[in-house]
């Protein structure tokens, strides 16, 4: 099938210049995905300094040899072959999050239930330094756009930032209970959402801050849009707040995840009522609603757990075809055609899907699930290309290198693993 390119709207986007944040700007408007009176945004923070959003040239990462780590530690109920190249086993409890440095893709940061975060090398699993001082489970971690800083956040709302080359802590802040955290894609600016409904924005390391007050419910998910000048935040009451967007209308369920397409013209939201809603970023209107045509048999969620409901767990846009992928708790991967707004393929997993990622420049989508397996799917045909195994418990997060040669996973088995996906069987 012939691939179709993403919308050319990105080419019309004016070049980014220095952007000033002023305390009196009204930069958030509300897209109501649940009927009810709009809740105006309240800018609570002080004036921030100018931020340079110019993109930097990327450097090529160094290729290094692989070292196969011996298997040790926790042994669970999913024993079997281990396809991984490297195992990082310094965590003493479930590993909740992972992120790769965007500049070279040679470093990873992981955070876990043991209240610890580590920065380590992908090629051999060697520890570079521990991000010490957290007092609760570390659920968010990530590198800045230029890989010079690494941020970690725990459930209590304690956020910390380290300088990677010196391994020294350069900034910390205590917010409310943390829901999500994300670096700006072009500047040393960190954003986070908390359970009190606030969205925070800091310039790091000097700490200049703005706070955007949401409704009286958790800010459950957020994403900086590709132009770097807007962000979308989803709330538990089913609303989203988008900078510079007009008010729209839509559905009802609390939001669980959000994604934007390559040029930022479309936003996709997922909710606990199994609906994925397509929102126009220019009009603020809901332009499509997606839901699986059939409900699959409920997967096994683990010993002592019951599967009583379904929800959208992860979603994303293909960069080369007008396709969107939605992953559900019941183990369904749905591929939707955006042009016709129809279900194209429905791919079933043995257990619930935790996260999905599209491979850049292709129609291949990666999924990880509660059965501890990473799977690669051809979204054009719905065919399973291959899978990778090695964890003895559920996969909780994963990251994909920019050249799609590596998948790095974290798991309830207390380990992070590196899988090489450029193999002859693919």
C-alpha cells in the first residue's frame, strides 16, 4: 500500500523566535470534553525570563559493543527466553519509567518503586550516577532536549534536576502529588501536572516559574505541541486545556492520555470510557470519536486481580500515513484510518496494553503489555512482525531509540532491559 505523508502544515509554521512569558498573558483556553460551564484559567506565577527555543544540531551517537548480562534477581511466573542484550538490575523494586537521552541515545534514566532513579549506559548497563534524595516512588524521568540535564519526579511531587556531565544536582522543587512531567522539546523548560489540577512550568536551573490553574481535579496527562508555543493538558473531569485554542465540546470520561500529530494540527485524547477523541488544534472542536467495534475477552491482569472494565491506556499518530493507534486495557490494539475515521485493524494481545510507540518514518507500531512482551506490528496489514521477551513480570514502560535500533523496557521484575531490534528475522 502506498504511504501517504503527514500534512504539510508544518512547513507553513513560522520559525521560532525568542518567546517571552509574561505574568499577565491569557494563554490557556478550555476545550470542554464534558458538558458544563467553562472554568477560566488563572495564571498564578511570576514573570519568566526570555527562553531561546532555537533547535540545535543533533550529534550522532557512538556505536559501542554489546555485553550480555547474566540473569539474576527476581524470578516470576513468566520465565522463558531472554532476547535482551543488556540487563540493568540495580533497582530493588518495580521499575516504573525509562527515558533515553535524545542527543546520542547512549544513556538511559530509570525510576522505580524503590524511591530511586539511576542514569546508566545502554551499551553495557554501567551505572553513571544515582539521582538520590527522593522520598517516594519515582514515576517520571527524562532528559532535556540537549541531553545536558536529567529530571526525575516522585509521587509526592518532589522534582529534581541533575547536570549530566558533572553528576551534580542543580535544581529541586516540591509541588503537589505528581501526575506527569515533560521537558520542552527546544529549551531548558520543564513542565509538570499535579493532582490539584495545576500545571507548572519552570526555567531550569534558575527556577523561574509559571503556574496554570485547572479545574479542581487532577491534571492527568500533558504534552508540549510541536511548535513549542502551545501545550495540551488533560484533566480527570474529561476536559482538556490547550493554549491558544477556542472552546470546543465533546465526551464524558476522565482522560488517561494525550498525543499530538507531527505538525500539531490534531490532538488525540484517550479516556476511561474507551473513547479516543480527535480534536482540531485550530478550531478546538472534536472532529472524530473512535472506539473498538468489539470488546475482546478480558485478559489476565495478574494474580489476585480482576478485569472489570476497559479503558484507553496509550495512543499515538503515524508519521507517514494518516493512521492512529490506540491501545486498550483489554489487550486490543486498534489502528484507525484518520481520512475515513474507520477502524482499519484490530490486533489482540494476551494481556492489557501498557504503552505504544510509533517508529519514526514507518508504519510500524511497538506495544508493551502486562504479559512482559514487546511486540512490533505492521499497521498497514495488522500483522505481527516479531516480539521480544525476557522479563519475568509485566512491562511498565518502554522507550525507543531515534533510529529504532534499540528498545529499552522497565518491569515489575525490578529490571530494565535493552533489546536490539535490528535483526535478520525482521
